[in-house]
C-alpha cells in the first residue's frame, strides 16, 4: 500500500535531519539514503525504485559537474595568483574597508541576473576569503553578503530561468518583470546586509582552512592588473549574458517561424508549433539575423565552455604570477578538483532526493491543498496563496526554480478571467519571494554555501537558511506595498 505523499515527505525530511544532525552521518550518504527511502515508498514498479535514484543522481551531476569543477579550479587559481587579492584591494580603494561587504553584495546582485547563483557564489567566495586574510574579520558577513545579492536577483530578475518562466506563464512583459523584480530585490538585498552584520556579531564562525596550504599574499607590485584579475569572473558572465540577449532578440523570429508551421499544418497546436520551432532552431533551420547570431552564442555562451575559457585564463594568470613547476600546478588543480568533487556529490545527491520527492507526487499533493482556493484567492489574498505555495514547494523539493515554475502555473489557472487590482507582475514577485524560504539539506544552494564557505550543516542552517527567510519576507513585504501603492492595473 502506497503511503500518502505528505507522509512520505515527512519521512524523507526526518531521515535527512536524523542522519546528519543526530547521527553525524556524511551529507552525501544521508541524502542518498533519504532519496532511496523516499523512492521505495513512492509509487512505481519495484524493479526501478533504486535505479531511478541513480539515474536522477547522474542526470543532475551531468548538469552541474563540469561547471562546479571548473569554478573550483578558477577560485583556487584566483587565490593563489593574487587575482582575488587584487579585486579585494580594488574594492577597498573604491569603497573603503568598512564597505567591502556592500561591494560583494552588489557584485552578487548584478552577476546573478544572467548566471546561476551556484556559479556566482563559487566565483565570488574567494574574494571573501581574501578579504578575511587581509583584515582578519568579517568573513561570515562577507559570504552572507554575496549570498544575499546573488540569491535575491536569481529568484526575481530575468533572464534566470525561474523569473523568465513566471513572466511567460503569467503573461508579463519581460521589461516589466526585470524592472519590478529588481525594484523588489533591492530592499531585500539591503536587509540581507543588515542580517549579515548581525549574524557576524552573533556567531563566531571563522574562515576555516581549505585542503592544502594557501599561497602567501603577494605585494601590490606583483599582483596582476585589475582587468586581468576580473577576467575569470566577468568573461563567463558576458558570454552567458550575450547568448541570453541574442536568444531573446531571436524570439520574434521563432514566433514567426512557428506561425508558418501552423499555417502549413492545420492540426498543429500553438504549443506544438513553438516546440517544433525551438527544435528547428537548435538544428539551425530558423532563418533570421538574430537566430544566426544566437547559434554562435549558444556555443560560446554555454556555461561549460565559458567556464573552461575562464579556467584557462586563471591557470595562465597563476603561472605568470607564481611561476610554479608543472608538478606544483598539477597538485594545485588536483586539490581544487577534490574539493569540487565532494560538492558535486553532495549537490547531486540533494537534487536526487528532491527528484524522488517529485516521484512521490509531493508537489501534486501540495497543489491539491490549494486547488479549491479559487473563491478565496482574491486581491491581496492571492499574493499570499502564491507565496505560500512556493514556500511549501521549496521546502519539499529544494529547487527555487521548480517552485517558481509550478506555483506560477497553478496561479495562472486560478487568475484566468479575473480582474486583478494590481499588475500580475506582483504575483510573480510574491511567488519568487516564497521560493526563497525553506532552504535546507535538499537545496543545492545550501550545500554550496556550507561546503564552499567552510560551514557545518548546523551553522549553515543558522545563517544561510535564516538569511533566505529574511530575503523572502522583505521581498514579500515590498511586493505588498508596491501592489497597493503602484498597482499598474487597468482601471485602478
């Protein structure tokens, strides 16, 4: 007899928390164990209940493995070459030592718009470590500042997948989504800085040593130039953003192509035509200036290739500044890959656990809880429904992006035909706000913050998880204020 999905969710959560916090089991083993437990309790043929865990693990490792491994190498090279020191000193010269966390928050805020949060944190955390080496204080404040800036725009500002999908699902103009999303995100990021300062005073969490000995800082005259030091961080952002922009500009050409397909085949639905157009674009069959350019940027702007190019630059910079032997370079790369490998295992295991919760139909069960809320889902109450659904989905399966996509699809059906007293963009920001809350062991961001930042699981729960509650609560409050003061709805 199959257990109810929400009971399976409780068992899965209890398994993870019990193994990690109570029994101190390694996070990878705990997450894989919980994934298998959930899969065994979930519906499906008995013969595939274990193999689907391995398949989900492999699928997610394939998505993140190359990027995380290369980013780990870039981070170590930036530290050892003095590039991270140069960037930090540039921040200090521009803003002053006391304002460095603000500079790191701003960097995360901007960089996470076109790039996944995981990559942004990997690329910026060496700056926080270098800041601590230089000042001997404020390490937790700095990594929380990076997390605050990166997490908030990742969930509210396109072209990251979650906000982009919400805009399409709720029929929101992309420019409006970008503008209002950034407006809602800014006060939340500032609140994140305030929390980071409080947490740094409250918790005594130092920067812990990484595997291997860190290179000694170079004098100013021996550091690489600021432009070269920024290149490993900025270059992948520019390449990825260039593809996002070109693909967006090519959308009208794809839409025209889809319309022609529908005219040629009467039975072809609009959705099927759009899918065919996308597939034909990938094969290079769609004509148009931006479509042709996007074919090129699809290669250069692929995160795996962009990070590989940055890795080459970082390795060359390390060699130019330190002049290591080939064996010393190989050892440095090996150390960084070993640390990256651990994080890949944990992150993929957490994603596998989240995937098994989906197989157990936890998301559908949560949707059923809110499926009869149409009569009550009016005005401001609808914002709270979107927020609440996103919170539950985030806690259940760990992915903010998945929570945003599912919740916005649900809300799109609820609001269809209703005259909202505000622009639907506020539904999107309410959902994005909720998708921040409830980050714990099944969230890849939790593990990246904990392992790359050098925190224990309990320390990450006290800092990272609470930070995201602050970000989500403040962005929701700003959403409510703007929906009232700046509704932008016709006839209001």
